[in-house]
C-alpha cells in the first residue's frame, strides 16, 4: 500500500469531518497501526510521555503499550495535517502512509 492512496482510508478521513479524534478513532478501528523500530519506539514513547505529563492526564489515560504509542503518533499526524494550510483528506492519508502506518493485525 506504500505510495498508493487508499480510497477507503480517504473515506474514513472524510467521514471524520475534520475532527482529529473522530478521524484517529476511525483509522484505529479500521486496523491502522505502526510497527516501530526499537529507536522509533523509544523516541515516540518519550514524546508521548512528555505530552501526557504536560496535560496532567489521569493514570488510566497514560501510555502503557506499543498500541498506545502507535495511537498517539497517529493522532499527532492527524492533528498536524488538519492544522496545515491546504489540508485535504488525500494529503492526510499520504502522511499517515508515509509515516509507516499500515492496516493489519493489532499490536500484541
């Protein structure tokens, strides 16, 4: 699926009506996730932990699994794309694919 825009993924994004949480949730529900290299996982985990600490979220909402990290990274991509000038669903999908997200089995 790399370098190819997935039409069903574009539909999921469009159905979210520019709401980052709805878009992220629909992509997660459709099975999109990222498999991290060890270095990527460390960097993403540190970033997520810092953001969650700044937000002073309750313990039950904190990052505890690789899936949580993947979901956080996906949400960051979605949010960033929605705020970018010239936003389109196709551009958002391209960024998600470029970041290494694929559809498949969830994290263990």
